[in-house]
């Protein structure tokens, strides 16, 4: 079991891992060895609150299919094991980020000093612009 939060854990058996060939440079090794790991995780198997589902859909973007399956392609390393672990770490990090609920903002009032500073700066700017009028030219 992979612990995402205190209340959410995912079973490693729910993560489907397929090894494919990596893209990019790497010489002959990249053409004959399947080291890139492609992880597929069905989010419907995980009991999540509705707001977390919405955040996860937004955060996952194109990595999530219409069926709710998150696909992560990990090819950073040269071995299957490290790429699999990298993909799992990225999946857990994505789920942790979706689980975080932003605290609601409490509106505050501007202080008296900030109101005075704002009005003083507006007055100064107004005086500068009024001084540009053609009344005082020779």
C-alpha cells in the first residue's frame, strides 16, 4: 500500500506498469531495450471526495483519459526499476497535490495608514498632472 495522505492509500496492484522503448538520444541501447515505464492508474478505484476529483482532473490535464485513467510515462533513468519508482513517485505527488485543499481567503479591510498613503499618492499625482496644463507657459 502506498500512503498518499492519512485517509487515502492506493494499492500497488492497482497500478498497471508496461515497459516500452524510450525516445530520444541514447545510442544503440535505446533501440533494443525497453526501459521506459508507462504507468496506468484508474482513479475510479480510489474513493475520493468530489472536490479532490475536480482538482485531480485539472492537475492531471492530458495525463488523464476521459475514463479517469492517469497515464504517466517515466523515462528519465536507464533501468526499468528506477523508471517505475520515478513514475510511482510522480503519481503519489500528483495525488497529494490534488488532496491539498486551499484554505478559504478571509477578506480583510485596508488599514487607516494604507488608505492615507493611497490618497496622498493620488493627490501628488494629480498635482503633477495639473502642473502640466498650459496655464503657466510663457
